[in-house]
């Protein structure tokens, strides 16, 4: 009697494992098909325009005396009441990267590199619109928010 119950339980376990194996196979097949579909859609629209900063003056949302000014391809950092010198003036470049490790193959990150004769600063562009600019300073990870000067 115990032997028959044991064989029945083993049979049920084997059937359950087989069923789960079939379900997992079907699930994996669907995931693979979805991945192929997304890859095709990505190839159809591979070019998205990089952010283009327009000339303008931006004031920090946390310190109304601090800001930046973008003029003809130059990025100028200023603090009201303090004279701006050459170390506050940077050339800037924007680049886009896809980071597979973070699962962002389809949503790229845009980076802003500021360079001058003595320094290079790296930021991630979080948001840019006509009224708001948000950057993440990569070295520290802090967020810098600016509003367009009125």
C-alpha cells in the first residue's frame, strides 16, 4: 500500500515537472519573439536628435545667485557679485550612450562634457526644455536644476 502511494506521488511530481517545463518553453518562446519585434522597431527609428542647448541664461533653483549662461557654444558659470574669469568658461559637447549593463539599450543617456584649459566636468542631462534644465553631476551624483532667467 505504501509503495503504491509513493509511486503515485512520484508520478504526480513527474507530470508537474513536465507541465512546468512545457509552460516555461512557451514563455521563453514568447519573450524571444517580443525581443525580435522590439529590435526591428528600434532599427526603424535609430536616429534621435541630440539635445541642442540654445543661447540663454539659467538660474539655479537652490541658489538664486548662481547660474550658467550659454553663449555661442560656450558654457559660462557665474555667481552674482563675483567676477567671472577664464576658469569659469567652458567648451561643451553632448554625446549619447546606450548602457547595456543597466538595461537601457533602447533608452539612451545623454551626457554633457564641459572642458576648459584646467578642468573637465561630466554631467548626465536629465531634462532640458525652454523653461527648465536638470543635470546630474557624475562625480558626485548630485542634481543641479536651473530655470531660464526671466
